[in-house]
């Protein structure tokens, strides 16, 4: 992995999108390994009856119109490998990440008989993952829409030369802002203790009992608020529910961002409280879901104004009913 920097800085670049991103169950667009493999398999498009200079100009003009700059065009191996740089800014200093793809195939009398536009990938993907999260979010909100726009321009300009049985095999990768972890909420312009206070208050007012804060420090990089939802009225023992925080901060100590995510196992082993607690056990799941809904409505009302720009409040989806047995994982038979 390499990163080309145009000023006197050394950026260590990284990427975690939430799309991002693999950490929240979604594939990372343009993953280096996947795209390198794909670039050697089925092409994105096949061109016929176009000269190589025409095709090269079409590609360069399309990516240039989408805020990319041609960094290199290397001939070899029966084709041309293109590298485009894309600008990035960190703490007022600029650098770039590289997007790379290849065109190869068969040329007869100066025209493509079958020229293959191979899939592109981010050459700097692994390094991009080490950027501060807010820089990653800002980069993704520009980079991926511009990649989609570049390919749309390529498609529009090359219709007359496309191999129609194959078509133009591209689907947009940008579907709007995503946090690094699916169903999480990312907050800015609030201090972590204040954010935890708002969430703890919402949960305790909805019937949960606060148990512990794993790291009460104001600048904790990771911390968990744990709660119990009582089985029997007046007793703290019950189902464990938690909210995990992964945090980065600005120079003034405000979340930049602090990312809150539910941590909850509906199949957890519940405490045995005897026959007297049986009525509470029978209604536990419905009471828990109702109280959790109220808590999240309160969390939304008190914290929504601090959400990371361009995002909306995310409420965790319903899981299995509390107290249900854990599903059996059947062994895979040998082949």
C-alpha cells in the first residue's frame, strides 16, 4: 500500500465506513483483495470498435470530471493500468488516496476487438482505515459518490462501443451515510460523560437499573454502561442490557465522534429467583421490549441534536424474545 502526498506531510490513511464497513456486517466497497481478484475475472465492461486513444481519453475525462486526477497510466501486460488520485484533507493539510483499474484485451488495426474495463479498487484501503473516524466519514461522503459519478460518465460516453450482451456491469456503492457499526449512533459536540448521563437517565426512567460504567473517565476510548432489567419488582436481579461506546475526541474534549451501540444477548441465562418470581418471568420479555422502546424514544429526544452531520437516529432492530433458548448450530457435514 502506498500513499502519495503532495505537501510536506505524512498521512497515515485508513478507512472504516461504516459502510462501512466490514465491522458492522457490510462489505467494504472496493476492498483491495476483492477488487484485485475481480479485476482478473469478469470485466466491468467490454468495448469494441473504439481506438485505444479514444477509450483512454474517455476514461480520463470521465474520472477527471468527477474530481479525480490522473496520477499514472502504465502500459504493460497487454493493457494499461490507470491510477487516479483523489484529494483528502486532514487538519488543514492535503494529500490523496489512489484509485486504480486496468484496461486490457485484443486490439486489431488500432481498434478494440475486445477491450476489457477491469474493476477498480482503492490502492490505499488498508491505510485509510487508520484515519480519524470523522476524516473517514468526510472522505467517504465525497469519494464514493464521485466514484459512482465517474462510472456513470464512462457508461454514458461509451454506449456506442459497449458489448451489449455483457452491458455495463456496475452498481452504485454509495447509499448514503452509514456509521462504522450498523444500527449505531455517532455523536459530536457533546462531552462523553454528558452523553452517558442522558442515556443512563433514559434507561433508568424506563425501568432499568444502572449497574456499572466500565470506564468512567471523561476521555475513555472505550466504555460500557451496563444495566439490569428486573425480573421481580423491587429486586435488581434481571436481564443484562448494555450500551457500548467507542470514542474519539476533538482538541476541546468533545466527542468527535462518540459511537454508541447496543450490546445485548436475548438468549442470556437469567437468574433463578424461585417460584415467587415466576409471574415476573412470564411477562419479562414483553415488559423488557416495552421499556426499551420508551428508553430509546427518550434517548432520541435528548441526544438527536448531537448526531453526526448527515445521519439520523438509529434504533436497534427487534431481536429474539428475551429468555428464548439459544438456537442450535448444526454441524456442517463433511464433504
